[in-house]
C-alpha cells in the first residue's frame, strides 16, 4: 500500500486528505492529495503528505494526530514530520482554534513548488 501511495516502505502514518484554505496546515505547507483511489474498498486521498510524527512522537494513524493536537492549546506550535513522495521532512505549524462549524473548504491540490 505504501508503495502504491508513493511513501516508500512506510507502513504507518496519517494521510493528509484535506487542507483547509488559510488554516494552520495550509500555512505550514502541508499538502493534501489531489487524486483518490479505492483501496481496501474505501475511497482514499492519494498524492498528499503522510504525517509520521508530531513533536517527535510517532503517528500511526489519524487518531494519533487528533489526540496529539488535543493535548495542545490554540497558539501552540508543533513540529510535524511528513513524508512527501519518498522524502522525509519537517514543518512547523501554529495551531488555531477549532471552528464551531465545519465546512468543506479544503484547498485544491497544489503543484510541487519544492517548498
């Protein structure tokens, strides 16, 4: 599965499926997948980043991302380690307040600009 998603030999992490326009993830430079594929019977975003650690602590899935973010307060910064293609890099994100309402205002997939 990791090879199909272009993450090399990684076998865990959280796929970035959505990046909210002008939100903390967008400002940090995280990328959501622009394509989707049916994997194990579920539609899955592909082509985006894979979060593998937050503040140096391993992320095995999306539940870990949610738990680690809930440990923080709005305004706190976190170091997010990602796999983009087959490269591992880190970005810093300043957490915002969780909105009262959720809307589907995800950014469109961005071309690779080397950032």
